[in-house]
């Protein structure tokens, strides 16, 4: 399996799909692709979904991504690392951006579960098109303050996408089109930073199950307890934050509700065979040796 790293915090380019690698690759960054023209299939982690003009495609770091083209395709790719959104910020602004990154993680994970995100509102489609055109101009011309402006454009773009993803999740939960276990998993992922929303009593009340039965139901459906699922998911987020942000291990532990840095390090070592600090050093060395 091939790999590709992003050597700058932000990258944007327009191209036709013939310039895309023919084989699926694992990329170590977030990516938003807007399809201007053409048709085909996007491949993400062995799942296959069609695309067409106007499609917005999201990839999270370590997704294996590729495309199969049926009609000549032109697209814009917006690629960025987590620390791009943290860059040049401190104090209250940095805390606000960290809160926003939590929602970003959920949007990308939720989106890649079953189907591509659908931008259903005409005005949202127009806004995305205008934002990307402005981003292209800003990135190519590089006027003063262009990096700060690109941060704002990315935030606006993802806020629009998040709004549409949230609507899809709410509709699935209201109409009952999503299996119960799928809605439970989506709720846990969405509220992973908010422990009060993940108590057994809260989950049981939300999904109309008894407190005594909900744990048994979850384990039957997934093969692991609710607590184990939460730990595994938190550790996946730890990996993402280590690889794609400038947060310290202590800050990551605090954000994800671990008792302290030592608690996180013990769990991380148990599941991955190395400390978070060693994992960060390993990934930095790996990325430095990866050719684009």
C-alpha cells in the first residue's frame, strides 16, 4: 500500500483526475475535494461511492483513498493538517480552535461511515463553490495575510459541511432509517468529549433501553463493551491529535478526559506497544522519510 505525506500545513490545487495516482494511497492529512465536472467512483477504505459534478468528498488522515474515473474529471483539492488551523493562534483563540477541531474529527469520521456527505441546500452549494474559488485565488496570488484568510475559508467550508452532516444524522435518528446500534455509535462519537452524555443512564434513556440491558445489547452488536469501544475510539483520536496537531501529550489527555498524562500513556502503551511521545517521534521520522 502506498503512502503520501503533506509537507506543508496547507496545500490547494486544481487538476484533472488523470493526475491522481492510479492505485489507492494512505494519506496523512485531511482533504476536501470538490468535483467541478466528470463522473466516477471514489474509493475509501475499500468502500466505493459514486461522484458527480458538485460532489464534496472528505478524507480523514490515514484513510486509504483513490478514484476510478468513468468521465473526464476536474476537481479542486484542499489539503491541510490539524496544526494548520492552530497556527499563529494562542490563548483563548487556540482553545476555541481546539473545540472546533473536536467537531471536525466527528464530521470526518461520521461522513466516512456509510455514504458521501450530501450538500442538500442550494445556497450551501453556492457558498461552497464561491468559497473554493476564492481560496484558489487567495492561495495562488498570496497577498498579505493570505494564510489567516485561508484558515477562515477552511473553517467556513467545514462549518457548512458540518451543518449538512448533522442534519443527516438527526434525520436518520428521527426517521429510524439507521439501525439502533449505528445511532448509538454515532452518538458516542459525537459526544466523546462530553462524559455526561455518555453515562449508561443517559444512553439508556436516549435509546429507550434499560440500564441493565444496554451494555449487553452493545456487546452483542459490536463484540466489545461500551467502555472498551469508548477507549478504542479515544485512542484513535489520540493518534490523530499526535500526528496532526501541535498539542502536548498532557493537553491531549486533558481534552479527551483521561485522568492525567500517565493514565493516557499507560493505555496507549498497552494497545500500541509504545508511549505517545515515542509514537510521535516515530511518526515524525516516518513522515520525514516519506516521498510525496
